[in-house]
C-alpha cells in the first residue's frame, strides 16, 4: 500500500499547516495499519486486522489530494505528467521487484501449475489490475479455499492506482469550475479567502462522492460481497473521505486546541476497536469499514495545524520508522508468509518468528537501496530546466546503481522463468490427460474384499517416503486443480452455474443423462446435489455400468438439505431452493432404483448466519425435510458423505516436499457433522441410507494426498476424476449393503 508520493511528508507538507511541519502521526498511523495487516495475515489476530488497508486508503486520499490542491494554488494548474511520473517513481520500483522475486521463487519451490498461476497474477499486478483479476476468478478474501496467491495483496495497490487515474482530472475540473472569473490579486486577503472557498466547494463535491460510493458499497456488499471487497467503486469512498479532509483543511485548522487531543484519541481508540470488533461476517467494505475510516479521519483532522505532544504512542521514532518503510513492509509481508508456510508449515512459533524477521530485513533493504533512492532521484523527473529546454540534472550514481540493479534483477529473473517453464518435474513428468476408459455394461461387482484392499492402499500411501508416479501428475492439475475434476463437471458442464452449457439450471440437466437411455426405473440412478455430489459421478457410473441410466441433477453450491444458503461470494441464492424443489419433483416422478446424494454442509453460507449447535440443528432439520420429501421414491436413497477437506497436491507437492508433508487429519467439525447426518438418516429410516465414507480416504484419522496412483483431491475439497473412478468398487459394496434386507 502507498499513502503518499513521498515516504516522508517533510518535503510535501499537508494542507493548512506550516511547510516545515512533519506529520509524524501519519507515519505512526501507517505503522499501525501495516502491523494490523501483517498480524492478520500471519496469525489471524486481531480478527479485524484487515482494516489496516482502510486506514491506508484514507491516508492516501488525504496526502495525494493535498498535494494536488497545493500545486493548483501555486501554479493554477496540475501537471499530470509530473503527477504520474511521481507515482511511477514512488510505486513501480519496489512493486516490480517484489513481483519478480515472488514469481521466480514460486517456480523453484512450488508446483509448476501454481507457479504459472502466480506468474499470471504478477502480470495483472504489474498493470495495476490485480483487484479485478482476483474478483473475476472468484477469490473470496474472507473465505479463501485452495491455494492463496502470494501476490493477492496487490489488489489494494491496484485500487489506489485506478483511483489516481481519475482523481487528479476530477480535482482539476472542479477547481477550474469553481475558479473566480474576476481578477484578484493573490496578495490580498480576498484572494486567500477565495482559495479557501474554492477548496471548500471542491470538498463538498468530494463529500458527495463519498456518499455515492458508500451507497454503492453497501449495495455491492449485500448483493456480491466477494467482489465488493476488491471493487474500486466500492472502495472509492474511503479514499475520497481522506480527500475531503484535505479540501477542508483550512476550516479544520480552526478547531479549538482543547478539542484536538479528544478527536485524536477517539480516532486511535476507534481504530483499535475496529481491529477487534469488525469481523469477516459483517458487510464489508460498506458499511463495515465506516468505523476505521471515520477514526482515521479524526486523527488526520486533529493534526492539521501542527505537531501535538499528546500522540506520543503513535508519534515516536520507532513508529515513524516503521511507517516510513510501511510500503516495502506491505509488499514483502505476504509473499514471505506464503512461502515460509511451504517450508515450515503455518502453525509453529519458528514460522512466525522467521517470517517476521525475513519480511523486516527485506523491507529495510528494499527501502534503503531501491524504493527511497529511486523516489528521491531525477528519474522521470521533469525539472524546470528541462521545461525551458535546458539539460536535465545529472542522475546520482547511487540512483544509477539502484535502477541498474532493478533492471538486472528483472532480466535475470525473466531468464530464470523461461528456464523454469521447461524444467522437468522432480516428482513425475506431465502426461496428456486421456479420456476415461469405456464403462463396462455390467459395472463393478460388489466384493467385500474391496474395503480391505482400500484400507491397505491408504496405509501404504501414509507410509510412503517418496512420491510415486501419479496419474494425473501435479503438472496436469491446472489452476487450483481445475483440470482434473470429474469429467461430468469439467467437460460435460453438468454442474449448473459452473461450466454449464445452459444458463437455465433446470434445462442444463437435460444433456446429463448417461448410459442406457431406454433403461427402466429398476435400472435408473439419479445423482442429486452440489459439486460434492457430481464429484462422485465417475465412481457411480463405473460401479453401475453402461446398462444403467444415470441422470445428474446438480447445481453448484446448492445442498440437498432444505436450508437457505447464500452463494459462495455471499450473494443471495433463491435459485437454489427453486432448483431443489424441482429436482425432488423430478426424482419422485422418475422413481429410480437408486438416488445418490452428497453435499457440502458449509455453515458460513447459511443465510440465517447460524453457527455451532444452531447450525447443526438447521442442517439436521434440512436433511430430514429433504429425506421426507423423497420418501415416495421406492428405490434406495443413499448419501455418500463428502471427503474430509484436506491437502491438494496442487499446493503441497513441490520439489521440496515428500508424501508425509501432505498428510492431513480428519477435521473435528467433519466428524461432528458426520455423526449428525448418521443420526438424521437413522431417525428417518425407510429407504434412506447414510454411507460414512471416511475410511475411503483416511486411516486412523490420517488422510494421505493420494491412494495408489490417484491424487485424491483436486482443490482440497473435490475428488479428482481418477480418484473418483478408483472408488467404484466401494460404491458397489455400498449399493449392495443398502439393498440387502435390513
């Protein structure tokens, strides 16, 4: 994050204060902001540490707008060439350095597909479009699943720079619009009053921008919160709030001296309270960010007229230095956190201590040898002499060294990336994905020995000391394992709202009937549920054989349990209830011999907001309601419990890892929900059967990342296509057990 065109505000004073006045409190606020963000990402404490970004946004709007207003008051115009040159000098060198280093390290310590994804993230970040990139690929800042990009934090930098593409132009247009048409001598008090009046009128428009953006932010946070978090338009009000403080600086400078410490400490307490009271469950950024934004504005406004001794806790040498290097700290902290987790895991004290030490050392070095020298240099600086046709001043040797080092690092890194693209995976070469073998007509016969064979294969995987030849290999996984999920989902588009062929979720199911189209009800099976259900489709089809007709009725993120949920991004999902009711009607009409259910019981997406026991009760009631609705079906209704969430090779299998590094434990929450579903099915009775699939994936609560030659999870949640097919013998055993007399 950046908060000024200069790291120190000595050279560029804020509005309404003496030119030599240095805002140490602003440096202290930067220190607080970056510390909160680092702690949030490193240890998840305090729970609202992410509000540090909102503090940065306000400071950025205040400082940059103050610079623009001062430039206009001095020259009656704004030099956009100078403005953007300053932004490039201030932002680009350190930002590009971190991007390049992150990409290069990724190619050496991560799986090839993940490294390639980080390269793509880096390209978006270079062009300050990271926020739209992460929003478009479905990134949810608060509910991240799968691999997290070490460059994800560049979204906020992108928001700022997009804001500054427009803000100087708007500011100049407003200043010109409110300029007096009369000729006024600048030395008179009338001229000063006019300048103040002009800034205040501009400030009124800025307040209007705050109101409009805030209103849009509230709407966006309600309808699509995952996108709203990254949305420049949902965030503009935060930067504009700081800009309004700059515009009203003269009036704020008249605040009573006795009131200033009160405002400042209210602001400090407000930021601290925000860090502990604001949670990811609240609507964010609007209205959730209102408290930290207002609190930051109070502190900034309180210090308008000059230094204050009452702010020693944030205005002291240590805090000022941390604030001075806060931009470098912000850039380096997230790549360090992500990569150190690869080496040490993310739960040890050593991981925390080393991560803090490494990010601090890197930040100090990059600040003093790259960021600050280039910022202070004449690089891209248009001096008065240059404007008059004279020669530019000589670039200092230190700056030449810094720029040269940056260019060398970038060139060398690009060469390394080219080499890395062609490297041979040390854990198995990539092979083209082949179409699944033809399904036999009779399927897979039920054999009780399949269960013992599976247990033995799991135990062997848990004992493995080196990586076997896997199919598919990690190089085939694609982005976050997307290329190796069930073919019925990835290729055939049978999961509504995700790779679907039809926009209508019900119509999309029509082409998703497999096997014998003329099969009677006695040889018809239906797969009903969400993405967890369709992940079992390869296994079910393989187990039953092509003599059976298998109909898929699936909708992404829509559980079979009759509960009201939101979409993964947090938006409302009324389509789910409609689809569920329709699907149940279809099933009762078809009256198939087998109905397979599976779902993700995700408490976070419950529209009620229930947690703990209340959520358990809601899920139990919901699944009971669905089973009751399916009671008229004469065939067996079988729920295959979802796999325990675990480790995916996409993130875990690297040139540095071994199989034991990728073993995960069965989550306690999974075990609790497993017991709840069992009891619900037992209570309903009839034709409903619950199959506890835990032993299909784990032994003694330890779950390997592969079994035999098949990687288990594509993205930490969903089965790979090959892993699903390998479960066919176990599905056959489960069907036989369900059909046996009770």
